[in-house]
């Protein structure tokens, strides 16, 4: 994580213009997921496989995957506790009065909009470095215009996800069902904030069914498409 954040700060200081065309960022991979479809293991294994390919090609800059680093850097720039940033990002849709009441209960709170815009700036800054896999945080909504990019969605039937979450976290069926609905809704709200419209699968390049595809099949498919697009 230290190297990732160091690279982020160096790139931020070296950039000559804040208006760099985002199309020239990248390459970038984003992985979005419905709750119950693990994405971090895919991101981790994908970065390893991609770096093995780069090693054989004698290329130096490596792929890395990020998720919590986005919140940590956003918190640093906002001078907020990262858990408060996460609370805002995960809060879903809040009305003006809710936002005001929440702000009055905190020692320092710049407001939902500023927190989310800072999150967006951080994600785009990471994207400008290239060879980054962004897990969640509405990454696809913020980097869709990057020319060298691939946007992935991990999905599965709702019932399968309920059973999986129930087993994984030792929850009752109804507890798992409620948790999935709440988290899916919050993630969708974050996308909608940046997109300005409801999220649908048309924004993604590939949607994988986690119930029917093995992780190695998903990884092989991603790498194959990246090769065809000359992203690697």
C-alpha cells in the first residue's frame, strides 16, 4: 500500500495540468460486483497473472489493484478519519436535512458532495498512473472514458447470493437477504451520483455470472479480451 500511495503523490505533483484528457489515462481495469460476488481475489490474482506477462516481456511498470487505498487517500486529502469517509461513501442517498444533521454531529464534515468529488479525483489520479485495477468505489462510472480500459461486472442470481452470504457470514436467510439489498442499493446510489442516471449493465464491457463461472475461467477471459484490445 505504501508504494501505491507514494506513486499517487508523485504523479499528482508531476502533473502539469489538472485538465489532462482522461482518455489518455490508463490502462485501467475496473471490477464492480454485486454483494456476494467476491472481487478482491479476482483483482489480486489478475494482477499477479498480468505481472507475469510483463515480466516475460521485460516491462518494468507493474499492475496493482486498489480498493481501500482510495478511501485512505481521500481521507488524507480531506483531513478526515477514513472511517468517516467510508460512512459517507456507503451511506446511500441522503436528503439535505439528513446531511445537515449528520454534519452537526461531526467535528469536521465537508459535506457529502465534497467527499464524493474528492473520491472521484483520487480515482482519476490513480487511473492517470496506468496499469491499475480498481475494485468497487464506482470506478467504472469515473473511468469509462479512458481509451485503454476494460470494465467488468461480477454478478449472480439473487437467490444464489443470499445462500452464499448466509453461509459465509453465518447469517439467517432473512438477515442475508436484507444485507444484500442494503449494500447493493448503497453501491448503486454511488454510481448514480457520478453517472447522473440509474446504473445498468450497458456501462460494463463484460458481465460474468459468478454462479456458473470458475474464477480461473473469469481470469482467462479477462486476459484474453485485454490481449485482443492491446491493453497488455
